[in-house]
């Protein structure tokens, strides 16, 4: 009797959707991904997470090491950062070992890459939540998201614990405040996501165009104002800059 073929992992299917056959160059170890692929026929460095994993100290080091490898061996190659993480590792040991410093090291490596001419493109593919999203995903020159992604900074339960505002009140507010709502589209309203890609889109072509069009100019406040999700941020930033220039 012939054995059934093994099922293709969800992550591998997603990588193939983004990078086609070149996705074979992406390695996955404990839900942390590193490697090289192609977008629009050009090489890209890939880092990120999958399976909704938490990012701990070791994961941050692996991601940072791959960024350094890209800087040293593949100058100016765009870095595509895939985010599917439930947040930073939620345990005391990770905190006591200096998790924030490990995240800082990763961000420093990404900033070095940017200064060396590497474009940084983020794509939220699943969960893009809290510290894990902040420690590398939000650092992209441009941030994109699949329409199935769950993008946000803090669940309302965690917000309630910090602010002491009851969860039902926060849930009600989230209906009219994109900053409290989870999802790719609410985050796009805020300007935090440049575009939302659907299953019907030619995602590899969109990714290639995103890389080609990326600049280091921070346009998020302008997008938030244009889309109506953040009406005051841009004007306040301009006023602060004007006052500081006096």
C-alpha cells in the first residue's frame, strides 16, 4: 500500500505564495525563519517568525545574526521581515536575562542595515502583536499585511490591566477607535500599514513593487491623516518640529 504524501506545512505554503520556488532558501528553526529568496527576480534577505511564536532572547539573536550576515555578504540586498508572532516571550527568566537588550541589539543591526543601503520591508502574515512586532516588524521602511493578519499593539485585556479601564469599555471604544481594534485594515487606517494584500492579489508582484518603491521617509502620520484614522498626529508633529527649530 502506497503511503500518503506528507502534508505541506502552512508556513511553507505561505512562503511559496510570497517568493515562489525561491522560498526553498528559507530555513525554519523553532518557528524563527532566516534565509534568502527572490522577489521580482531579484535576491532578498528574509528574516521573521511563523506559527504565532513568541520571540525570546535566542530568537532575537538568531534574527540579528542573519541581518549581520546579509550586511557582510550581500550588500544593499533588501531585507524582507515576515511577522507572525504573539509577542515577546512572557516569562520572568527572559526578562531577567535582559530581553529588552536583545531586542535593542536586533534593532541596532537593522538600523545599521538601513544606513548601509538595505531597504527594510515588513509583511504581517499572521499575528503581529506587541513586543515582537515592535522589535523588528514596525522598524520597516514600509509595512504591509495580508488581509488575514491580526495586527495590533496590545490586546484589550492587557490594556485593561495597565490602564484599569474595564474590558467591556475598551471593547466598545474599539468599535470606533482603530488604535484599539485588531486587524490589518484598522492598522492601515492609522497609517501603520501601507497596503493590505488579499488572497486574490498577485502577492509576489506586489512585494516586488513594494521593495522598488520603498524609501526611508516616514509617511505613517500622513497616511493616518489622509485615511482618517489619525487626524491630529501629522499636524502636531509639524508644530513640534517648527517650535524646536526656533
